[in-house]
């Protein structure tokens, strides 16, 4: 039978691993299971042992108000015997943990508390606190986000070949189709998103056979010279929905909107969260994208709205570099050169697959900015137990694009991952 000291040490190590997995450079706040009672050893008097984890909301004296990952607030009372330790994001155990004082903690820091439930049934008397500083988490997130930006690529899975350990993806682009072969090795880390989550830290290890054509996939690794292949260090995949249509209802109180899906002619109710990337295209940019989808030459003057009942023209070959290719000198990620004109030589233009980068540079919109009858393109989760999808990316101001695109493929221009919510980013999500 293990001693009390061995029991406490074992639980501390286990809890530290949980804390690290939730906060190691991914989103500072994630969904976690509610506190559960630990099983006491025979030598202990049964107590309600709890282990809340979350973000510090406020500190007053020796009282910490903790906002847990499930969204509730918990009062944590520190005692003279409470142990406070600081760990770095990514740290796998407590051997390098550094003792800290209560004065070292600040609102926004991530903590895991091990303690017992007080008699009031609401507050926790802390035996130990394992903390990750907000600045440390942010620094790790920034580094990992940069790695995914510099060495990553993503798109729709078009083929999976288990025999050669290769997944072929089609990059999101406007114009000529571009594919990349993702090569796997024994060292490649494979993860898959949960059906109802857009958070990278909710992704779980999954074998290659779970990746199917039509899935969204993002990989980070080493590209070959022409960008046609990538040897993956890490892959995250998931099944997501592409929805294009017009808004039939907006419910701000429930943070939902209902869209009449053009592909199915059926209404779809979609959840909007703080992690949703919501943008509205400037009219000139939307017209520029529509011109390319219709095969209009880049130097042609902007056109007005087209007849939505007219058949869409074949997409033209992009004038810019292939989607996913390294950016050239003097060109920023949105396809714009130093002069600030778009990738098509006109303001608001977008080169090839640089739409995602251009979206990141637009100011965020809100649900209140969307109106009934407005056309939107959405990438969303496949839906949780309640069947309601959650929007990952929602783009308004897209009427010209939908008029110029086949109904079945309009929204596939978007990728479900944005670099603000990609692996290593807030909400994490790729």
C-alpha cells in the first residue's frame, strides 16, 4: 500500500501533466471535464478532493477567484501550508518546477489547484497550486504560430495512400488547382479534431486511417524545393462543413444565425463563438475575387453584380504564384507588394491562395454587423451531440463571389484554419 507521501506525489505529477496538456502553448482556455473527486488511500480520511483548472480572474489577499475551463468561477483559499509552483508550457513533470509566492501570480495566469472542498461546498482549500504565467503561454503560442506559418500548409484531402504513407491535399485557392503531397514518417504526430470543437488542444491522437477524402488537413514540416511535397512533423485533420448561402435569421441573444444553404436549399442554424473568425469582405476585394472566378482578365475594369441565375464561368489561371508557394521579395502575405496594391494589380486584389492571409488583416466583424438577406460563406464544425455546427470562419460581403461560383464549391475557397486560431494560436486552433 502506498504511503500518503507517495500518493500525494503521484497525484501531483498526474495533475501537472493535465495542466500542461491544457496550456502547453495552445489556447489559454479550453473545455475540460468538471472537477472530480479523487479516490483517497486507505490511510486517509475521506475528503472531497478537487482539482479545478483554469485562468485567474482576480486575487484579493489570500483568495484567488478562478474561472474554470467549464466557465464557472471558483473561490480558492490559500493556506500557510499551500505550495505554489511555476512550470513552463511544455514541461512534462515537476522536476524543474520553481517555487513561487502568491505575489508572483497575476490575473490571466493559468493555474491547477489541488485541494479539498470547503464546508460551504463552493470554495476550495488549496494544498498546492501549479501555475503557468500568461506571458510564458503567450510566448510559446507566438513561437508555435510562427512555426505553423513558416513551415505549414493546409487544404482539403483529395487522396490517402496508406501504402506509401502519403496524403494528398488540394490547397484553397482562387483559380488553378494546386496539390501538395504530405509525406508521413514514423515520427509524424497525427491528431484529429473533435466533431464539436475548433480548439487545437481538443484534438486527440488518431491513426492515418481516420483521414478521409474531403477532410480538412493542416501539416507542419519540411517542404521540397518547388513546394509540391512536405515531409510532416505534425498533422491535424478533421471533418468540417462548408456552407454558403443567405442569412434568414440572426439571434444575437443565443449567438446563432440561420443560413439558407445554397447547396441543399435547407436552413442551417450555426453557433457563433468568441473563437469564430468573422470578417466582411470589402466590396472591391469581393468583386476582384469574383472576376477571377469568372475568368475575367486581371486588367479588366471591375464589374457590377452578375445575374445569379447565369452559369458560372470556368475559373482562370492565377496570375500570382501558386497557392502555398513561398512569398516573393517585396510581397506581403496578402499578396500585396510594397506599394499596397492587390495581387491582381488593383486595390483589394488577392493572389492565388492568399485569401486566408488577407482575411487576417481585416478588422473583425461582429454578429450585429450581419443582416437578414446577406450572403455569407462559412466553414464550421460537423456538429456535436446537439447537431448544431459551430462557425470557425464566417465571411460576409460575398454576394459577387457566390454569383460567380458553382453553388457546390463556393465556400471551399475558405480554409477552416486561420493562423489566429491555428495550432499554436488562441483557441487553436489550424
